[in-house]
């Protein structure tokens, strides 16, 4: 239940609040972080469940093509599941290392779904994806801690 509330709050912040209050509209992809961390901690099945919920909420709030965010979140599920098999005791270090590449894949898929005609939009999206990737690597430890804490407090996980 707590992860659901956290995911819905992250989606609302990402679509409704952060674009209006952050400089240059640069902010971390919070839902991407939740899906990546949930996949690393709970496995692929749970990761795809959270990707479906988060993607649907993002699509509805942002008035995006339905299914676009779910498709874009799929690489995060696969990467999070791969980080679960890490040699490290915690999946946090691998997640911090791969979140930049996952962010580029996420942003590229979202761009392909919308397919802008002007080349400037592609260039702008590339630069923005790189900057947001840095922000995502800063945000992943915070998201990891919140999801881990929710799991330790006995919060029921999706299976």
C-alpha cells in the first residue's frame, strides 16, 4: 500500500508540480526510479506491475499516448532485475551505475512515441536526457531507501 501511495505521489509530482517549480524544467524521473528500485528489490514480475501502474498514471496525468510510459519503463524493469543479480550485497551501487543509461533509453522511447518532426526537438531531448540522468543517479539512493523502508515496515508487496 505504501509503495502504491509513493508511486502515485511521485507521478503527481513529476507531472503536475516539478515542471512548474524547477529551473529549466529539469527534475528526476521519480516513477522511473521507483520502478527501477522495485524491480531490483522485488523482481521482474513486481517491476512490470509497478511499471504498468506508474505508466498508466503518467499517461493519464500528462495526456500522453496511452501505453507510451509503460513501454518506456520496460528497460528500467529489465535493468533493475539484472541489478538484483549483482555481486554486491545491496543493489544500490549497480542501480546508481545503470540509471543513466536507463534514463537515456526511457527518454528515447518516449520521444519515439511522440515523434517530433523538428530536429531541434531531438537535440533538446538528448541534452535533457543526459542532465536528467545525472539527477536520477542522485535520486536513486533516496528512492531506494524509501522503498526498502516500506518493505521493512511490513508493507505488503505486489506479487
